[in-house]
C-alpha cells in the first residue's frame, strides 16, 4: 500500500467511474417531471488492494466532473481524512458551479472515500461512524402519477402486506397541479388500499401554487395524510413556511439541497417540520451528517431521500432520524447492480448485519454490464 509522503497515511491511488442506465419497469412521472430510465454514476477509489465505492443518481456528465475536476485533488490524499478531501473537492469546483452536477460528483466521491476508509479498517461504516440506533425505519415510496388504480394498489400492497412497511408515499400534483381531482381520487384509493394502520404520505414535487396547496391539504386531512412533501417548490422557503403554518400535516422539503447553506436557509425560514437531505446530492456522507446536526439544533428530525443503500449507515448514526425513503426506482437499480442489498421486511433495515466492511455493497459486474453506458 502506498503512503502519502508527508503524513505516512494510506493514500488514494486511483479513481475510476462507470455509468449505468436502467430502464424503469413502466413509464413514471411526478407532479413536474416524467422519465422512463434511471442513471446511476458509480465512483470508485483505490487504496492499495482496497477499493471503495460510492454513487449518485444523475446525468452521465457527472462522471466527467469526477475525472476533470475531482481526481486531481483526491489522488495522493489520505483516505483516512475524508473531511479534508471533501473540503478540497468543494473548493476545486468553485468556478464550475457547485450546486447540481458538481455536488453530485462530490457526493459520489465522498461516499466512496468513506466506504474505502471503513474497508481499510475492516469495519462496517456504521461502526466507524458510531451507531445511534440499531435499525433504520423505512417508508415505501413510488405511487407515480402515471399509475392507474391497479398499479398503485399492487405497489402499496407489496409494501404494506408483503414487506410489512407501515408507511407509504405517493406522488400528487399531476401535470403541475392541473389534475387536482385525480390527485385526490388517488389519495383516497391509497387510503382504502392500506387501511388505517399504515401512515400515508404525499409528494407534490413543487407542483402546486401556494393557495392551491392549502386547499388540497384541507381535503388530504380527510384521508389521514401525515406528510406533505414539497407542496410548493423548496426554492421559496417563506412560502413553504406559510403553508406549514396553515396546514395540520408535516410539511417537508430538502431533497434538492446541494449545499449546507441551503439547509440552513430552509431551517431559518421555519419552512419544514422534518428536513430531507439526499446523501448523493448534498456533498456525501460528510455533509449529510452536518445537515442532520443542523436539523437537530432546530429541534427537528431528518429523513434520508432516496438511494437507500447509500444512506443507511449514516442514517443509523444520527439520533434525530425519522426514516429513510425506500424509493421504488432506486431499490430496483440497487438490486440489479449490487450484491449486499438489504431486506426491508418489517419496515426497517439494519446496516452491516453480517459485519461486511464499508457499505457492505459490491458491484455485480455480470448483472451490471448490460446496463453500462459509460
């Protein structure tokens, strides 16, 4: 294993990327976007005979950012000093624009560095970070606006009845809020399907206007909805804060946070009852843990957004975790590409159940190769 000359610590010797695109099982949409495929950008860092992996969900251009901007500041750095390398990556993208693709590239690299460090030490990442809980609660997430009643019911029953997940979320706000009655029909159908024993959440992805969101929320209360995600765009925290005061269910947002300052702005505005953060967007595990601490300082919980296997170890390490999103698309992709995925039975997952080091994931090259596009 090569050491850094200055510190004698194990150093990063090589960085690689790969891009995989997996078609969805059916066309999907939320309130403001539609898609038929999901792309995962994989980053790997090598230190001696140990390789750490990390990933993000984003465009293939994310891999180019890794090679052009990040590799040069990571190779030769100590794999033990992940926060130092995270800071170096953030500084080097200053003129490229940090929010968006650059932040996603940093996120994938940061996750890979934490995975590599914990593999070097022979520890599950949760043991390196230190656990605050044994199990991480989940909620099933999907319920796309393109689903008909039968598709939606089948998905909800899989989560609640087959897997025992007691919380589920569907998408509303179809066509930028222009299908309000269909939104409410689908919410009613979801409640009828899952019964009164499971929690029901909705996500508008910022599709509604402010007054429309309040009007819809009034009708959602009749179906016992407890979580209203992005009723309006999180770009407008004061509007979110006004809606939060006006409605009885929790108002949540944060998945589009690419910087720590973004989360501070949401929290300072009083915009959310539970902060969401995505480890594959916000700057990786290093920044996700800081976002959780910010939320705790405001007396609020944090919820992990999507990419469940990238989140689960960090999620287990914070005391103010509410839950983790078991997102249909990303669960499918992670089951295809990786070995070591977790079982959601009972509505929770436990990181590192078999003592495997790092994230506990390995790329299954045989299954993954057919989806590789870069």
